[in-house]
C-alpha cells in the first residue's frame, strides 16, 4: 500500500520561472531525466498521457507526484493499491525492454534479395 507525499521534487520547484512553452518543456524533460537518473520513476496511463511518480522509499512504499508535461495525476485507488512488488516488476520490465531494444539496434539489418 503506497503513501503519496504532498510536495513535488526539487527539480520541478525550480521551474516556476521558465520562459515560454518550449523552454518550459525542455526544462521539464531535463528535470525528469535528472530524477530518473537518481531514483525510480513509475508512470500510470491516464487519458492520452501518463501520471508520473517518483519512488521516494520502497519499504513502506512512498511516492511523490512529478508535475510533468500534462500534469496528470493517477486515480487515488491505484496509488493506495500499489505495492513494492508492483514497482519491482515494473522496473524489471523496463530493464528487459531496454535490453531488447539495445540488442535489436546492434543486430545487422536483414536485406531482402532482389
């Protein structure tokens, strides 16, 4: 059972003064990459985008909302029902997908015969 913390990551607190739309989107992407490099980020499909959450602590599971892009939030029932094992399985899926993509990119292209 996950607990949602009230504040947002420091990387996004600093974005309040970003300039126009493109500058803000670039700054948000950079901030999200910084968070992903230091911790686990889980995302939940919402409408036509995702709700992003930073994993602050695994036992007991604590999440912090990341106000990225469309700033969607997940259904509170999803957050309450989320368990550490779910996050670990998601991390394993992401790791395996990265390996598959890397392997596919390294494979030689198959050329068809004329």
